[in-house]
């Protein structure tokens, strides 16, 4: 079964467009990786001074995801992830969640 890797981001109100642009313009290189299936950037509800976002990546397996995190492609894709404009947009650091699929229906 598949593995889903998610990062939650709390983005300050007024920084949403900037945050989305960073994601739209970055070269992710995910499609170069074995086991990569799908990426989505999700925009969620507003909180107290922030909007919740989640990056949602589906992999064939946890092992494929872990290979991604150790790859040159990962390092290059995240090279500017900690720049000041990105940090300033976030209320707090991103929160990672990983899930093994136990049931899937189409």
C-alpha cells in the first residue's frame, strides 16, 4: 500500500499569495523519484491570525519517501525553504505527518 507524507504550515494572514507563489515557482524534482505518485498543496481553514496549508505527497511506499528525503533532488528542492521571506510567512515551523495506507477505495 502507499505512504502519504504531509507537512502542515500555518501561514500568517496577508502572506498566503507569497507562500503559494514560492510553491508554484519551485522546481520540486519529485517526478524524478521512484515511487512518486502525486503532489498537492492544500489550502485549509483560517485560524487565529493564520491560514492552514498542507503539502500532500503520495508515494508507493515509506521506503520511496525515505529515499526522497536522502536524495540530491530533495536537497535542491529545499535549498531555499528556510529563507527569511518563507520563515517570516510562517507562524511556526512546519509540522510533518506520515501515514501508511491501510485501506484504499476508488
